[in-house]
């Protein structure tokens, strides 16, 4: 393989070992009738070398010749895949046209080297090796003749390409009208871009305002969190006080119940005391009434005795 071809492969960014393996399958068949499937498969293999070197994923079906139709269909679905494959597909013809003679010459040199080695190691096979070398050299000459015919064919294709370039020139003459239309489209796009830029500036202004509002909101939120923490502390203290009050109320309720019980007991005792006092008053009233009656009787008796005594004294006085 020539140094020029290897340098060309390195410039394309392919993995050299991978591409060289594919080239070993391409160059020996350059003079054979073109097999579209085989050429497509070789183009796929070159593309796989490029994909692997660039770290690009590709369809798994492209690894098997039996899935070639499915592979090309999937490659066509993605522009990156299809561009790489189509370029490599066309490059196979370039490889055959540019490097076939070098490949054949290299094979001849290798053959000569092999012959020389065989002559050195096996003197008795000298004549046979020379005949084989002559036969292969004649085949190389025939291959060169075929190559010349293909070059003639390529010249015809170049003439057709020249005609195509003439048509391209005509298309280029009509290009100014397209350029004017394209310029108008660019002006319209520039105006739309200015509108978009203005809208983006307004969005940035609103974003800045929103950022300030959010900053204030976050600041107030932090203050509210501190206040809530203080409120939580106060609520904790209030809850502790409420629990203490509940305990106090429970204690007071117990004491109140005991006090009510004592008051009921005292009321019962007062009722008994009132009953007994009423009985005592009734007894005292009876005693007083009885004493009053006796006193009245004693007073009446005393008055009667005093009146009798007074009368006696007066009688005695008058009589004396």
C-alpha cells in the first residue's frame, strides 16, 4: 500500500487499520464486473471505519451483509449517515482509478520479492517461479490494457461532465434573480431579528424586575421564617402554660369538689343545728311562758298579800 494512499486515509480521519482491511477487498476486484451489492457493502464498511473513528453510533444491521438493504434504508434516514456513506460509495471508484496501478505494481513487487526469496531458499523451483512471474507480469500488462480502456471511458464521462458544467453555467446566469430574492429574504429576516431582539430585551427587563421581586420575596420569607420561629417558641411557652393551667384547673376542680362536699356537710349540720335550736327555742318559750304564768300568779299572790298586809297595818294604825 503506497504512502500517499495511507496519508490520504489519515487526512480523511479514518482508522487506518480498519480502512486497509476494506481496501484489501476493494483493489483486487477493480477490474471485475461491477457488483452493486458488493460495492454498497464496501461503502458501508468504509463508513463504519469512519463512524468508529469519530465515535458516531450507527445501525447494528450494517455489520452483516445479509442485512444490507435494511442497513442502507436506515442510513438514508439520517443525513450524517447518508452523507458519509454516499461519499465513501463514490470514493470506491476513485480508489480504483487512482491506486489500482500502484496496487498492481505493489503486488508485482511483492511477487518479485517472493520469487527472490523462493529462489534463495529453493533453487530447484527456479524455472517454475520465473514462469509464474512471467505469467503474472503478462496478467499485469493485460490489466493495464483494461485500465487504459477504463481511462478512455472516464474521458467520455469527463466530456459528459463538461456538458453538465455548461448547463450549470446557464443556471449561474440566472443566479442574480435568486440572489435578489435571497437578499430580500435576508432583509425581512433582519427585521424579524430586530423585533426578536427587542422582545428579548423586554424579556430581560421583566426578568430583572422579577429577580428583584423574588429577592425581596426571599428576604421577606426569611424574616417571616424568623418570626415564625419566634412564634413557635412563644407557642411552645403558651402550650406549657396551658398545660400548667389545665393542671391548676384540675386541682381547683378537685378542691372545689371537696369544698362543695364540705359545704354540703356543713349545710346538713346547720340544718340539724337549726332544728335543734328551734326545739330549744320552743322549749325555752314553754319555760318562759310557764315562768311568766308562775310569776303572774306570784305577783297576784304578792299583791294580794301586800294588800292584806297593808289593810291590816292601816287597821292597826287607826285602831291604835
